[in-house]
């Protein structure tokens, strides 16, 4: 691909872990401090996206399908204003995120006041306590929180919570976003709906800006992966769904080699998140290491004019 047109589709290689070791280590430390765990291939996704975003500080970036995932917090720490979009509500976003970053709701309905979260958490965890003790602790938490909010250290960036379907970003102006990132979220849309989502993301993106999205890839025929409730896409389908030219570069010819390298990757195999061992409704059912697909990055640029 040329520098003037970086658009591509790229199956992600485990070689990135060593090539970008400093970034991988930084992501691990941040996740630990925020009590987050990675999806089994997310270090590859995150590394691919972050390295292609370029300058982050001062940019207005959408994290599409963000949940409470680490990308938004990493980018905010590096000075970006993040519009964190997910169809699931983060109204009661935990305090550990709020107290470290400048977090607000795009609308009043997107994020509760900090004290409501503390009260909710306390009441949920206090079934064996008397009502008077609960009220006593709430009052002290109110005072502690008030003092903290007055004295907290500033952080470079911010996170704006927006609980909304990606197909309808009615509260975001056209041509107002510098870049859009998405970590393994768009594959949970149906193939019929995904072009609508892509079109809406392109609407809010500034001309010359890029969508950097990771999805799940498969060699030939699109497949619905039942445990993770997501689509695994061929290169042909991704080009169609993202309205990319047929000659957009891709590395699907290396699919089999890259998948075998992934299956042999001890670093990812030996660091599976705990939640994988608790259910068969995920990308690695019951924590059994058996990759059935590859993460794939899609780089789509909004044309000028």
C-alpha cells in the first residue's frame, strides 16, 4: 500500500507482540491498574490500531463498541478526547474509571452522578448491614468523594460516554471526528446491518480521517461463530461491507500460516482471561485454547470531497 492511500485489510500476526513489546507492556500495566482483562486476541487488535492512529494528543476519536474496554482509557491517557459509544448502558460506570479520567456523559441519560454509583455499589453490597449503618457509610463516602473531586489531578484527555447504537449517531455532527477505532465489535452486527453502521461512522468522520477496526477473519466462506456471537469474514466480504475497492491490499494468502502461528502462541495461550473458563459463550469456550479464526484489521479512509 502507498502512503497516500493506506487502506488495507490485514490478518494480524503474533509477531506484533514482540515487535511492539513496549506498547504491549504498557497496555498490560494499564489493564492491571483498572482491573481489566483482555480478550484472547485483543493485544494484537490494540497494537494494530494504536500504531496506525498516528498522533493521538488533541484528537477527537470515537471508540466504537467500547464497553468499558481499555482502548478508550489508553487513548485518553495520551491526550485524546474519546467519544465512547456502545449500545449497552454505562450509566453506572464504576468509580475506578471516573476517578482516574475526565469522564462525562454526552447526554444526561448516558452517565449517572458519581455519588449515585457509590450509593448503588454500597447498597448492593450491604444486605447484611443495618439501614443506619448503610446511611452512615454513604454520608462518609459523600464527603470523601466531594474532597476528591475538588483536588484530583488533571489528566491529558477525556472520555465522553454515549450509550447508543452505532447505526444512529444522531447526537454527533457530520465531519466532526478525527478518527474511529473499534476493537472486535463490528462483527457482532449482521452482514445486512454492518454497511449501515459503516456509513454512519463515515458520516461523522472528517474527510481524510480513518476507520481502524478489527473484526474476525476466516479464509474463504463467511461463518457465524456461535460461542462468540460474531461473524468471521473473508477478505472479499470485508471489502464489500466497508465499500473498499476490489484491489485493496490484503494478506489472506497467508491465512493458514498466520493461524498456525496464532495457535502456537504461548504468550496468548497462557494468559487467557479468567472469564473464558466460566462459560462456553465466548471466543474461547471453557478456556480451551483452540483458535478458530484470526483477528483482522480493516483500514478505511473517508475520501475528500
